[in-house]
C-alpha cells in the first residue's frame, strides 16, 4: 500500500504525471462502466445463485417476512424437514 501511495504522490507532482493519472483513472472507470452496463435491459434471470436470490427477494415484496422461492408449492412438503420445505432458508433475512 505504501508503494501505491508513493507512486501516486510522484505522479501528482508533475504535469505529465497528472495526465497519466487522470487517463488511468478514466480508463478504469470506462472499463467498469462497460462491464456494469453490458447487461442493461436484460430481463431474464439466469440459473446462477444470484438469480435465485433475486426471485426470493421479489417474492418478499409480495409477502414480507416469508422467504419463498415459489409462491405456491408444486409438490406436497413437510414443514419439519428444512431441506424439502416451502420456505427459503439459504440466507438470513439481513442478507436479503
């Protein structure tokens, strides 16, 4: 961390260093912006872990404090068996 701090101090002391630093920061922000915005308008939820959490969060808006992956269970379930339960118990409520 000290090396990075010393390098940025040295770059800020000269006009050319300031231009290089500004160009570097602008390049990083541009690349990050492109990576973040590349999926804009994508309406489908993929089968990644985040997709399932998004569905549970959407269902939380319909019925708060009831974490469900599906609104209505498709198959009968036993509420005592947490692995086959209707309620989503993967993450605690604060994480949602």
